[in-house]
């Protein structure tokens, strides 16, 4: 499942710099997670790195983009093959 950034975001850029799939983009006024690129850091980290580095805990799950581990791994492989 992709993640969402809520209104607590302070646009500090910590998450965007760490995201291995470049799924986080600058928005106005808060950052935005691209659900087509968010893999919840499957195969890169034990948990989503954005959650780990966020100083204000502004990440939550996106109920509109529920995905299984298998789907996340497939998306991860697809993104890696694009690079």
C-alpha cells in the first residue's frame, strides 16, 4: 500500500532525499507520494525509510492504494528495470 503525507508535513526534504524509488515529490504546501512509485521500500529497507527519517511523523497508509507484498515486489522490480 502506498503511503500518504498528511498536513503535519514541514517540507523538510528528508524523506524525498532518502526515497529509493523517487516516489516523493515537492508539493504546495506539503510533499506528495506518487502511489505508482511507492513500494514501501520493499527490498531496500525493513520499513519505509520515509517514516524513519520524518521528524514530524506525517506519513500514514493510503487506503485508496492497498497492495500485497507480492504486488509491491512486482512494482519494485518494474521500477528497477526502468533505471
